[in-house]
C-alpha cells in the first residue's frame, strides 16, 4: 500500500509538473492597453502599407522586441523584408465591350472596377470574354470548370463563392459554408496559373457577403501584391453590368449561372469582345514583417516552433479627399492594433518562461492588401514549415468585456481543437459553438497562409471577427453583444479609434488563452495533426 501511495504521489507530481510547465505567465492589462493606445494614435497615421505610418509601426515593434528580450532573426535584426508592388490606375484607362454590333462601356466605379496585376505601366489589347462558372479546379471535389479548355488570351468572367450544395450533394464544397475556392484571391491566382488575359468577377451581395462599395473602394486606391506574375487585367463587374453584357452576346446570365452549378458545365464563349487600355503607376515598396524569437529549452524539440501572428498594418491615410470628411486617418484600433498590442504583451511574458519548443512572434505586413506579409513569411520561414507545429493568429480582439467562452473557428480542422478545449477548461471557459463559415472568414486572416502550406492554424476568434454576436458575455450579455455587433459600422472606417473607457478584460482573456494554448502545444510530446480528410492536411509543407 505504501509503495502504491508513493507511486501515485510520484505520478501526481509528474502530472502536476507537466501541467505547471504548460501554464503561461499572466499577461498584463496595462501593458496591453499602453501598446494599443499608442499604436492606434494619429501619430501612426493608420499604419498604412507603403506609407510613413507603416514605417513608424515597424520601428516601434522592432524596438519593443529588443526591449522585451526577444531574440532576433538568425543573421541579425527583427525585420524580414517583403517586396511588394504597388499599382495605381491612372486617368486615360478604359475598358469597353462590343457585342452584336453594339458598344458597351460600363462606368468605372459603378458598373465595373479594374486594374492590373502585371507590373506593366501600359497595356492595350483586345480579348474575348469566356464565362467559366465559378472558375474552380478542385480535384478532391471532382470539379473542373475549365475542362481542359485553353484560356490563354481570354478574359475570364466568373462567379464569386463556390458551387452550391444540392439535395443530392448537400456537403459538396463544405455545404453552405465558404471554401478557399470561393475567395476572389484564389480565382485571381488560378487565372494566372491558366495563363488567362485577365479576370472579371461578377459581384452580388449574397455571393461575396459584402456590398459593391467594397471592391469599388479597393480599386479606387493603390493596390498591392507580392512582386511576381499577375493578371494583365483583373476586376469586378456589377451584376447589372454583367447582365447587360451577357444579353448583348445573346445569353441569359441566370441561365448560365444555373448551368454552372452542374459538374458537366463547360466554359462558354459569350460572344463579347473587350477592348482594354490601362495606364498605371507602378512602384516597388519594401515592407517588413517583424519577427522575434523565444528559443525552446528542450535539446530535441527546440528545433520545432509554435508561431503566434498578428498583422500590424491597417489602411493608413486616405489620399483621396471625401466630401464632408475631415478625418482621413484609418486608425485601425481594433483592426488590428488590438492584436499587435496583445502579441507584444504576450511576448513580454513568454521570454520569462521559455517552453520546450521555440516560440516565434510574428507581426506580418500588408494583411489588408491580401495577406501578403504572412505569404512572404511562409515562403521564407524562420523555422522550416515541416518543423512548425502551429500558427495561432490574433486579429480584431474583444474590446467589450470577459466572455464565458472562446471562439476557435477552424481549430476543428486539426487536433488543435482538442488542445483548445483542454486549455479553455483549465481557464474556466468553454469553446464557442462551431457555426458554418458563410463568409469565408477562415480564409481572410494571416493564419490561412500557414494552413494552405500544411501547418495547423486558426484565428483565435472573438465576436468582433465573426461579427455575429454568437458569444456569451460574462456581464450584461445583451448590452455587451449589441456593442460588439455594433462594431460593424466602424470596421474599415475612420471611426475605428481607441477609446480609453474600453473594458479590456476580454482582450486580455483572449490573449491569455492564445498564449496558454501556445504553451500547451510547445510543451506537448508531439506536434498537432490535421483531421483525416481535411483538404489542407494533404498540402505539402
């Protein structure tokens, strides 16, 4: 009996020691608040890509990384260069169409928006329009909208979103949820791979989940992409303009969209020719990811890493004067000075208690421009992707107050979900219910570039990011939920500004959960694994 008690005591000691080892140090609210208030100040001019405010943000982050005691990137320094190409459409650019002897010229900004991703200052060419349904080539879904058709020299017209579920196939393309194939970024990339002359996406509110003003505003400003091959022309058609073009060619848009829901759909020449004349100002911009490292303590496991990420950029200063608007600074307090500040507060504690695996703190650049900084990091990681256990991303944190649950959208794709449930339970929390991803949010934050490369990853969610209020607040749930959902009116607006009366207890809670989960992963015997059958589980690292 005595030996049994000794054995039990030893087991409990080992268990307790392992549990204690997994506990991250406590995050300081004043530290987080101080960084947040400063980063969201007008002084940083909205931390815009290619703007002075972005340069200031990088300088601040690398200085703080050094003060905190994070180790620099091998070779020295905390900066990782990201070469970005900026493109701005110039006056004199035009796109017109001819069909059935009739010329159609949709008004730029109202019927059509367009630009180039080619890196060329001048382009002039004619090209036929080819309707390619959803523009999806997905072998695992046994779906191909191209059917081997040569699309070189053609402008592809396609729908946003994925093929919709049917009664016979209710789960195709994740049912009613969005998949990567539904995102505009995938469709632009696929057109480049196919060698097309360009892409025009048909906008509808239900398919894109945002109004026409979003692409119209985006294409009216300088656009950025990683240096490299791009589409000669890319843009969006308003649904009304698309309907007019299809009719001019003798086709019914609705009928063709219905055909595109079938597996046997083939590309359709809609008998419309485009005349494209583009004049663009092109510049190369050097932006920087900021990276700091907490080396692991285990002789074997320290070669592996957990990455925490949170983008530092926002939309900067609007260079186009708006009637009646005096404030032109998009401060981005919630999106994403909140995550940037949280990562600094987390790193400050992590250096005090290293884990068995290495911890990498990553502040990517140019997330608002299409996840460009994280894409560049994945191409040139500090720790090889095959040795990267997970990426835990923070974007737009909870500014309302503590919750009784924590959002982990996308964690269920891997064993991170079970780890998250254990960590949540240890904090007296439960996991928020999983809801269908109807807007494709999993593909709209920096963690996705890791997932696409094969690393288990997700955005540690809050009601801010989902925008749906499906979270249980600890105090005055109805009023708190209303305040959270109300952030929609401030999202990507100049009104996303820091307020000193914010209750940051929920933000600290979210950051603490993320750090606790990172420690659990960093100290576990094995790295996380994808769930069987997940499409990203087969991606090579």
